C-alpha cells in the first residue's frame, strides 16, 4: 500500500514517455494504492468469507429442513479444521501466488474443498467425536462452500479489474539498462504488456545514455532509482542481463535491496518466444520450457485409468447399438465382424485399432492405399 505522489519530471532535453508510449505511461494515481501483489491476498480473504458465510447458511437450512438438534462445538471444530486444511492445500498448490496477469482459477477449488472436508471428517473421527457429528450438515456445508466459491470468482475478477482500471491496484515498473539491446528489449516488453495496472516509470543506468532513448524517460543512475523506490514511485525494477556481468548484477541488486522494491531479471529470449513457453525450475535454475510431453509420471496412470473407465462405460451404454451393427454385418457379408487396422500413435508406437468391417474380406485395404469413393465395389451394404 502506498500514498502516491507525482513522478519526477524528465531532465532537460528529454521528452516524456507520454508521447512515445501513451498506453503504458500514465499519470500517477493519488490516494491509497496497492500493488498487484494484493491480488493473492484478496483470493485468500474471499475464500475465508465464503467459508464463514456458509456456516450460518448451512445451520439455518438444516434446521429448516430437518429440525434436529445440532452439537455446535463439534461442528465448529470441524469447520475450523476444514478451513485450515483448505487454505493449506491451496497454499501448497501456490494457488494464491497470482497477480492481475493471471486471474484464472481452475476447478481445483472444488476438488480442494472436497479433500479438506474429508480431512476434517477423518480428524473428527480420530478425536472420538463422530457420534455428535452430522453427515447431513457436512454434505450441506460442503455444497454451500462450493457454490459460494464458484459464485465469488466472477465477482472477484470484476472487482479486481475495476480497481486496476481506477488505478487503485497499480504496479509501477522501471527498467535498468540504457544500452541499445536493453532499450530494444524495453520497447518490446512495453508493446506486449497491455494491462491496465502496469505503469512504466522510466529507465535508469549509471553509464552514458545511449542514443535512441530520447522518447523514453530517463530516471538517472542507480542512486536516483533507489530514491524513487524509497519514495514509493517504483514497485518493480526489471533488468536485462544480456550485457551485465554477474558482479555488476550483484552490485545492482545489492543497491536495490536496501529499498522496498522487487528486482527481476529478464532473459532476452523471454520476449521473443512469448507466450509459447512455461517457466519451470531445474533444481534451482529457472528454465523456459518450450514443449512438455503430455503424460508424465502419475499423469500416465491417471490417463490410462480414465481411458479404461470411459471406454468401459461407452461399451456398456452403446452395446445394444453395437450388437445390432454386428448382426447386420454378419447377415450382409461373409467374414469377421471386426476389422483390425494398425495405426501409428503417440511416440511413433504402432497400435491396433478395432473397427466394424465395412469392406468385403477379399478386398480389404489394411494399408489404406486407396481411398473409398461413391459406389465403391469394395464397400459392403452396411
């Protein structure tokens, strides 16, 4: 949070960035201002509110429908256990580490609520309080929580977007590095960052100012940048590390670490390849993952189980239709009902595909060398 003030004017002979990048450089917002880091906290508060509101709603609905006495202390304990489990699960998934750049919230919220309910119920059972624990209230409370969480997401997104558009959520960014490559990277990034909460403050560098930066505001050297950050005019400093030695980077970070500001390093390829990559960690080293195989580790077994379950269900539901098709094939042409065709699947593995036979046995085309045509003599009546 910050009481904002106007940013410093550019030095003599330097035109402001409003002329060059009007979509990114705007006036500073006066009054109370939050950075985009507040978004994760808003999600946490919203989830807690949904849980708290669900408790009286559930008790009122249960009393109205069943009219039975409820042991309140036991269910309050279960409520606290479920809320704590839910928040811990969400934090372990890093679900609250989000910003205005990513407001999406997947269906994991419902899954996490179900898991936290099971954990709370198991702990109540372990504590020997299960006799006073109502399964009806538990299910009703879980349903209410899921509904409120689902309904809160679009409302929260609208509120956060509105705060950003009014400038009450604002991330002020500055770039360090005025060499031609760094300036080029800055321009590319400014063109790609079309978000209402981002405000470009300017460029800082201790070296001699490079040519071609006249249309961007220069903030001065590292000390001037630290002074702006100390006054709350800069929230994040972005550095292009292409032309900085590790020692110089260490000096820059050490200087900025004395003030309240985030410091980030931008790989040059990050702009050129965006958005076709994901950032992952290889040990402690961040890497840009350009392609990731779809099935890894446990995902392979989950996908296999899903395939077996869905295919078995489809076979059961469609079995009457399949039996009719098989009977018609047997009655209209000689030969087996099914036709087995080899196909090349994922990872270039050959798989066998079972189909209902639609060609006469002596004219089948296993290799699919010739496509079928209208009135093809090879095709059976069915």
